[in-house]
C-alpha cells in the first residue's frame, strides 16, 4: 500500500521517446519492473511493489535542467557498468563529493539522472 504524506515527494515521471526501449534499458540497468498501462505509459514499481514513478511516451525528451533525479547504489562501479551495458551514456564522473561518490548518465531518450554511493 502506498504511503501518501502531505507535501512529501510522491512520484517521479520521465518522458521517453521509445517506451519499450526505455523499459528494457531501466530493467537491464537497475532491475526495475513496470505496470503496463498501454503504449503511452508504464508505471515504475518500487521494491515493495508500490508504484513510485512512471515512463510517459512523448515525441521528444524533456529539456535539460529542472529537478535532478538521483538513485542510490550500494556498488557505484557496478552501476556504471550496468548503465553502459544497457546502452546508457555516462556524462559525468564517477567523482567524489562530500557525501561519497556519484556519476550522471543519460538514458536512451536523453534524460539525465544521477547515481550516488556513500563510499
């Protein structure tokens, strides 16, 4: 059951240009699973089975800028390898920052996300 809390971040939605390719990328890179709602939208399932986000098919990806989505990793180097093996492009890092290490990547639709690890 989804826990909804007033003013808490609740859902992250990414615009993708090729829904099946985006699902395949995020499944290969991070093991994500999806709720399929048709050719225009898929919900992203969290590890507990609740929906935490979605992939919305659009004609073009969103422009660079705005909020930045970060994922956590227990093994940053393995995450870099998984992203590149799935077809993503590392665009920054890995690099150290005061909280650990992180890198930024783009998916097949050009969305830029980051992954960080505490060590």
